C-alpha cells in the first residue's frame, strides 16, 4: 500500500459523495464514490467531498477527520484504476 491515508480505506466502507454546489449526494461505498468522481469534469471535481462513516488519521493532525478533500478522492480514483487494470 501507499503512504496516503486513503490507502487504508476499504472499498466496501459506506460513504457519501457530495458537492459544494448542492447537487444530490451519492450514498454508497468508497468504491462507488471513487468511480463517480472519476467521471466528473474538472469543475465538479473541485467541488466534490466524501463524507466517511469512519474517520481517518491525518499526518500532522491530532484528530482524525470525516471528510475527504478532492485531492484525496483523486487518490482513491487512481487506486481504483490501478487495481482494476
């Protein structure tokens, strides 16, 4: 696995993909969220966030967090592409 905190998130963990512009959320798994994110256009990717059901540890932070930022969702999408090819 990689050094990214997202590498420890299991594909079947429940999660919700949201965007900051108020479109309907996608409720599913981390895999579902990564797959949908991969199809987004650049502007939509910038607005996307994933709400986790289990927080993850962040290097340099004292607390774990519940939200994945766009660059972290991109890491998941890259991981999914790598694992499926």
